[in-house]
């Protein structure tokens, strides 16, 4: 089982590696890390692709999160930003 990156608490982003699965809250999508571009020795921009194929997109490394679990991904109503409603 691959390790799950921890939540970003340092402002520099978790230690993402190519092949990791990551959740991009900016697009509300889960993707597989394809490439990591660094700026000043720190992860900056990450290229992702959907797990089942499709168009790649980019995200800032520090915004990515561990993907939601199946239970949290299917439970509750969410607004357009993916935030839980009614709690």
C-alpha cells in the first residue's frame, strides 16, 4: 500500500512523488502525480492526470491533499467547493 502524504502544515507542501494519488481542492478532482516542478529547491507546480485517463492539469504543490477516503467521498451533501453542508 503506498504511503499517504500528510496534510500540509509547513507551507512547503507534503513530500509528493511521481505516481502518488493526490486530491486537488481547486478543481475537486483526484489525480496521479506525473511531474513535480521545483522553484528554489521546493516543490512548486505539480502535473496531474486523472487515474482513468483524460487531460492533464497543473496545481500548486502546497494546495494538494491526500485523497478522500471512499466513506467521506460518498457521504453527505457538498457545496460547489466540496465543503460539507448542514454540519
